[in-house]
């Protein structure tokens, strides 16, 4: 297991390098001179040359990449053009918000998705199955900003139970700030819910069709006893799907974060794109990609640890 | 004599309302007796066996007739009674233990589970019992093997573990569905010998399904031959080999005329194919393939005709059928 872990971690090194390369190249692939957004329109040639040296654009690409990578590795992602604050601070603040929201949304989605999927798989082709399947299709296909707005109208505007937008001032305490998260998290959770439900339904139906289930019944196990076995068989795959869903949500849903004015990465990316804030864009994407790679690694390791059938050699 | 271990009367099992997989089976098994069920693929051997534990999907199957095991009416049991009965009074070993064991639990856990399901035992006690069972079925380095997952064991070891699991709660009746078909010839013999030894030690009654006539003769006191969901001939192993009367039994024996007792070889095909279980003919189901078929055969289902003590065949021409044996044997297939 330890050797497996070491090898699995080693595999991520070239991936991380590739990710960094792509993020770096982004600035140069983007149309136009990367300096255009920084320079005042009437900048003199002297000023241009000075800034070019300052940003290091006069050096060769490999050298620029090396310097950028070196600084990034030390936590310096440059300065945001729009706000003048360090990109690292901006990104990690946003990542914190998005992480909170995505984890809550994934937990909600995983809980209900597993529940629906289990019931649907257990009573396959019954009315309950059809209802649960319809619900999960709805979850995947309903427009999220629309759902978000409906929820805001019902629970914030009409009923007044929950705050409509924002993340609060930060002084509300745990339950106070949780109130701000409920509506966006529920809106966001319908995506993993639908996917988890479909996966779990297929898993459960597949497991129940296997011969060992007859073997379990032949041992005298009741429905509850069989259920425990089905859960343990389904868990590695179901958790892996959950982990990947968390990865996708971490990218931050631009639409949902915009609807709810949630200051997460989606919100930040949106701002960076519209303001052509290249260092911010570069840094946000790099950090998100790192999270995604690490999450994938975690998912793999957890799945391998849970499932004795996967060969670890 | 004490009450029989198993008494099956007029068992009928229908799937999806049309497929008559078992169509009137009668079978009695005395305590400590071993009966082999043989017959072609699809003749209803496994379905008969699974009926004894009511393992058929309840929504898609109908089971009629009566089944009494150790004095208890199996078809009248509630779900709860059924769960208490399975694994404790009757247990089953399967053809392919790799498929019949849960892949994500160790075999030790799976044996401890059945013990703790039926008896009050701590984890440690259950594990100690599992270890004893592993020694009993002669698994080498049993302590270590308890912590193995099914896929980490060889086929023979897995089948031994499956036998240990089946015997964990000291059942009265053991149902074995082709327990050696998936194994190599040498391992097959070891498993058969082990089963016979354990049967004597525990006084088990065994219903043993097999394709292998040699294995049937090896372990069984009696043999029942199934065809199209019925037992067409039943008798002591000796009677069936020496004096078979149903043309189907004779066909089975003749098709393996070359060394009828050689182990490991499967029953070879008799010309023709078994009838469609959804559209059974009105008369004798074997008539389309029977060299002795005459008009009355197609009119009514033949009743069991007694041949001798404990020996009967469902054929109206048992007086002339021994002539089939004398005929020049068809060339044995390569
Ligand atoms: N759960 C089920 N649903 C529908 N049909 C079934 C089911 N189980 C068995 N059958 C049908 O019942 C018939 C008898 O099957 P069975 O498994 O008893 O045959 P068998 O004698 O054990 O054959 P084999 O030697 O191949 O194991 C087959 O036609 C099979 O398709
Ligand atoms: S009853 Fe007739 S058809 Fe059936 S086995 Fe006997 S002789 Fe053949
Ligand atoms: Mg079978």
C-alpha cells in the first residue's frame, strides 16, 4: 500500500508540471499583448519597455516560465491588476468560499442521490424507481440559475426564512453563516444528486443481480443484512463519483455564484475574465487545477484502500 | 424409521407464469442419506434445489406443492422463519464459490457472519469457530487464509472455504449444486472425498446436483435422473447403473459407454434437444427423442412405474427398455 501510494503521488508530478505549463501559456495564447491591459492607452515607448522588463516579458519563454514557476511554488502568483492585491490572497479567499459551498452541496447531493439511487436500484422498474429516476433526470437537466432564482423568490422573498444573496459579513457565527449557504448549496447540489443517483442505481441493480446475493440469502441474512453487503460493495465507486463531483463543483459555478453573489472562484473567474486581469486568471486556474489533481489523487487512493479487488501491485 | 430429512411432494415451479422449470417432482431423503440429481442442462436440478430454501425471486416465480425439511413446512414459513431456517437447518454450496462469496469481505468475516447470525457468539468466538472449520476442511495455514479475500484463493481452497461456511452452523441438510464442476479433475476428487467424510462425521443428508455420473456413483446412495422438470427415474446408485429402465437414463449411460465410471467427464448429449419448458407436450416429454416411443406415449404423462424396491421409472415401456442396453452401442464420441 505504501509503495502504491508513493507511485501514485509520483505520477502526479508530470501532471502538475503540465498544468503549470498550460496556465503559463494562457497569458501568451490570449490574443494581444499581455501588457495591453496593464498599460495606459497613451503609454510611451519608454514606459512600455520599462514595464516589459519589470514583468520579465523581455526574457526567453523558458526563462520566464522558470521564474514564474519558482515564484508560484513559493506562493507568489503576482499581483491582481484590477485590485492591486496579491493574487494568492484573492484566490485563496475565493477558494475558501467555494470549498465550503461545494462540500455542503456535495454532501447534500450525495445523501439524497444515494438515497434515491438505492431505493430505485432496490425496487428496480417499480413506481418508486421511475419516480426517483425522473427526479434525477430533472436534477441534471433543470437550469441551475433558474432553480436558484425560484428558491430565492420562495424562501427569501416570499417566506423570508433565509437571506437571498451574499456570504454574510463573517460575524454571524457558524449557524448564522450556514444560513447564507443553504440556498446556493441546495441549488448546486442538484447536479451531484442526479449523477450520484444514477450511478448508485446502476451499482445497486448490478450488485443485486450477482450470485453472491443468493449466497447471502442462503446464509439466512435478512434484508438488512443483505443491505450492509450491498453498501460495502457499492461504496468505493459511489465515493469516487462523489469525489469527482466535488472536483467539478470546486471550479465554482459561475452562474450559481453570480445569482447568489457568492464570492467564490466562479465569481472571481468571472471578474478576472471581464477585466482582462491576466495574473488573477492565471493564478485562479492554476490553484483550481491543483485542487482537482489532488482530489483525483485522493479519490484514487481512497477507492483503492476500500476495494480489496483492486490490485495494489 | 425416523422422519425423513426432506420430503418433496408434487413440487411445481413456474417462472413468469409460463416456464415450467419443475413440473411435479417427488423426492424423499432420509436422514444421513446422499441423493444425486443428474440430468441435462436446464432439466430443473438447480431450481429444485433452490426451492428447498425458497431462494427463487418471489415476484417472478410460483412454487406449489409441499416441501418438508426436518419436519417443517418450508412453503408455509414467514420471511423471518425462513431467514432463521436458511443457513442453520439447511445450507448450500455453489458451483462457483468465486461468484457465490461476497468479493469485498474476507472469507473469515463471511463465516463469522453466518455464525453470529444464527447463534449468540462474540466476534472472537465466531472467529475461533471459523478457524476450527478451516482446519476441519483442511485448508493449509488456516489462520492466514481467514483474512484472505475470495479472489486471493485458488479454486479448490475457495470451495473448501465455501464448505466450511455451509457447515458453520451444523445444518442437518446440505444442498450442493455442482460443487466440483468448476474445478480441476484432481481437485474434484479431493473435494468429493472431503464431502463424503464430512457427511459421515456430521450425519448430513445431502442433495448433490451433478452432471458427472461418476461423481454421482462415488458419493450418492441414491440417484434421481431429471428430465424436463421431472424425476424420470430414481433408484439406488447400483440399480441405476446395473438395471436402468428409462430410455433417457439408458441413453445417458450408453453415451458414456467408454468407462461409465470415469470421473470428471460430463454427460454427453443424446441426439435431439430437451423440450421448450414453456410449451411442454401433453404426453411423455422425452417422446420426441425416444427410440421406443409409441402412440400412447404422446397421450398422457407416464406415471412412475415401480421396478423394484425404491426403484421406479416414468415410462410405460419399462418391460422392453432393457433391450436398448443390449443393442449395439453407438460409437462413443471422441
Ligand atoms: N430465476 C429464473 N427465472 C426464469 N427462469 C429460470 C430461473 N431459474 C431457472 N430458470 C429456468 O428454469 C430451467 C431449469 O433451470 P435449472 O437451473 O434448474 O437447470 P439445471 O438442471 O440446473 O441446469 P444446469 O445443469 O445447466 O445447471 C431453465 O430453463 C432456466 O432457464
Ligand atoms: S414413455 Fe414412451 S416416449 Fe416416454 S420414455 Fe417411455 S417409451 Fe419413451
Ligand atoms: Mg444448475
